[in-house]
């Protein structure tokens, strides 16, 4: 218990606020971080990339996989480790498998890595440290998250670092292979930096938005999160962060998947959190918010809406980059997780079941 109880009760919030600078440091160190990976990828003539991980690690892989596929121009898939191990059979020495485990101890990720090696795949661990933890012991090489320590229970900074590391691995490899141009490479770096420079504004606006809706949020016992495109990864991660922190049921759905039966369960007790980044489905999710006005008053929208004075809408000036809004739209959900747990009298750094992983044999 001591390693948890000795943490400041603001640790989770501190890490949220550290995120922008941590990401900019990773961006500056990208050549060093990615050098060995790029060499192995090219020398082995990799034709397929599989990303495996659980919880936050899987969500980061999912959020990044679409852009990775467009950059590398090969199939890129994100999976949970055990379904990967139990059902993925068409892989070989032209497949690279990246196993992500921030703490380095996930036995399911280790099992996935071991299975991949048995099929002749080259394996890479992405983890916060390389100090003999299981995942780095089993993989052929290790890439460090390089975001600095994160000891709080629910991980926040590490999620965004995971996405960025994956994207930089793809970006540097794509450039080295000639799959993207130098101009496109520099454009991507500039767009990333613009997004990271806006994160402080988003965090501060998210905190103000939470305070404005605090009394209403405290009544919630069922959140339903909905989003689309790469931000579906943020829906999954936001669901997990709020579950870990406030410790009641939270659900997360891709926008169109929500339309397939889930809508039947919406009533006056449901709190809807709707992510509305710039994109082809923004109008549709706004329509969804309006549709449910006769079913629940608890409908919260996160997006950039000029002149919208509705306090339930987090109306901040997002960069809304089509590829990198994932680095902005997770921040309000992380802030809800921290502040709501605090207002409910919960210290999210102290696990509800301290020895759960030991008892279940999952770490």
C-alpha cells in the first residue's frame, strides 16, 4: 500500500499537466528513440505490423494504427494480446509485432510476444523502462516511452506518449524507406507541435468546464461515451480512466455502433459524453445530441463551436488537426476522471483491490 499512499493526491493531475512538455521532448529526441527500430524494420523487409497491448496500451495502438498504415503503406492492426495469440495464425518473419506495456509486467502481452516469436516474427516491446521487466526480457528489442515517470494509478501521460512513439516509429521508417517525402515529414512534425502547443489551453478549459458542471457530474452513475474515427481510441481510453477513478460503470461506443441497439438504454439517468472533432461525422454527432434531448438532459459535447454559450459544451479553440486531434480530445476525459474522483472522495492512486494482479496472475 505504501507505494500508493505516499503519492500526492494530485499526482494524476500533475501528470496531465506535464503531458505537453513530455510530448515535445519526445518529438525533439525522435531520431535517437527510433534509430534501432528503423534499422530492423528496413533490414527485415517488414510487410505487416501487429500492435498488441491491454487497456491503455491497446487504446494507444488503436488510436495510432490508421495513420501508421497510411504512412507505412502496409497492413497495421491493433489487437488485445490474448485474441491475437489465440486466433492470429497468418503471420511470419515479415511480420513485426509490437507489444506495449507501460509498466512492463503484463503477462498477456508477454504471452502475445512469445507466440509471435514462435511464428518467426520480430518483436518489439514499448515500455516505460528497460530494467529487466518481463516484456522487455521477452521481446527482441525495446523502445522506451521516454515520457518520464508516472506513478499515479490511472495512467494519463503514458497514453499520449504511446501514441506519439508509435507515430514517430512509423514516420521515421516511412521517411527512410522513401514512402513519404521530406516535405510531408516536416509538415507532420509541424502539425504535431502546433497541437502540443495548444494542449495547455485545452487542459485549462477542461478544468473550467468541469467546475461549471461539477454539481451535475457528481450525480452521475452511468456515463456513455461516443466518438468516431481515431478518437474512438480516446472513447475507449476515457471510459477506462473514468472507470478506474470513479469506480462505477462507464461505456464507450463508436458513433455508428451506438446506433445499433445501444440507444434503447438511454434514459434520464444516463450522462452522455460526445466527442465532436472536426471531421466527416461531426454534424452527425451533434444531431445525436439534439435527438436525445427528450430522453436525458445530461448531454455533454466536446468540440469547437463558435459562439456556443451552452455550459454543457466544452467549447474551446481546438487545433482539430485531422490526424492529431487525438492528442486534444482525451484531455477533457482525463480531467473528468481526476476531478470527479476527488469530489467523490476517492483517491484514484490507491487501488480498490491492491493485490488484484497477484491474485489473478495477470502481472
